[in-house]
């Protein structure tokens, strides 16, 4: 199956690759890509999940969700059935498998908070941190606790937070915030806010967002990231860690 990742990715940059459609029976060692919302896919042994992993169901008191299910689909389901804890998904692009792998969230609201199991394996067998997880298996389905009380006021809060982000295509936050600081502040201090590298640049709205101004390429993103890491380390002694994933 041929996928043009420049059309799938939220930054609208990527290569056209022949990918494998996988399930539990034919997976080997491929890199599984969901919606490429925080991934720059330029090359690699890439695979996507079979459509049978796009599902939501309530079973044995748990919310069971296929890894290919879009975040927006789960958000709409939990809103309809008055389930709490997933309000932040209203403004979070991507799919559930990728969100669990990255421990996606907004502020203190993280998808791992209600997570019970991955592929039937207890969550406690895996490590989770800020926009991070240590999951060394492919994710096919996940189970969540069910708590009543969908909170519309939280949706409004998350919507306002998103309004402060750039409108151009991007991969979201380029770097994780270092302890007791903000990556955007550091990037701005070293003079990179609003600066372009080819047709990719650090947004003049939020410096931690790399945006595509029209015809950005993989090498533009990689160049911008390397320069930001170099300048921030030279000035502050801080090693910025990418939040986005790059496959080259």
C-alpha cells in the first residue's frame, strides 16, 4: 500500500512510501505509524494498522478502544455516553495508539491517567512520563477505566489553549519542556522565533512550534531542530529533547 505522508501528516511534509498493513498475526519489526500527527516520516520500514483496529466498545466494565481509532472519535463517544477524563481529546489530533505511545495530553491531563491495559497487558508493566512511554510492543488495542461525568467546562479550557497555537501546518510542540522551564522560551531567547529554514520555521506565534509555510521538506525540519538544539545548549547548557518523532 502506497501512502503519501505529506498528505497524511499534520505538517504536510513527508515521503511517499510503500507500507505494510499489519495485524497481530503478521507483525515483525515494522515501525507502526498512526495519523503521523507528531511524526515526520521520510523513510524506514513503515507499517499501518489494519482497519479492524478502529473500534470502541464497552465490555466487562472497561472502555476498549482499537489503536487505529481517531482521538476525535473517542472524544465524541465519551461525550455522548457521559464518560470523564477524555475531554482533552477534543483538540488533540491523531489516533489512540500514537497517543498512548506518546502519553499525549494537555497540562496534567494525560491519556495514561485512565489507562488500564495495552493488548490485555496491565498498564503497570510499562513506564509512563511526560509525553513519554516505554512501550516495546506494537499497540493494537487499549483498555480504559470508565468514570462518569463528562466535563464540558474542561473542553472550553482546552479550546482556549489551542487558540494560542499557530494555524499553519505543524507537528505540535517540537521539543519537550525541560524541567522548570519552557522550550518555547529558550528557543525565543536564542533568536529563533519566527526564523525560517527553507520553507519551515519556528512560529512567530509560539516558538516551540515548527510550521510549514508551504513547501517545507524533511531536511528543513531536521536542520531547524539541530540548530535549535545547538544554540540552546551553547547558551543554557540544556539538551532539548524532541517531542516529535523523526523517521529518516
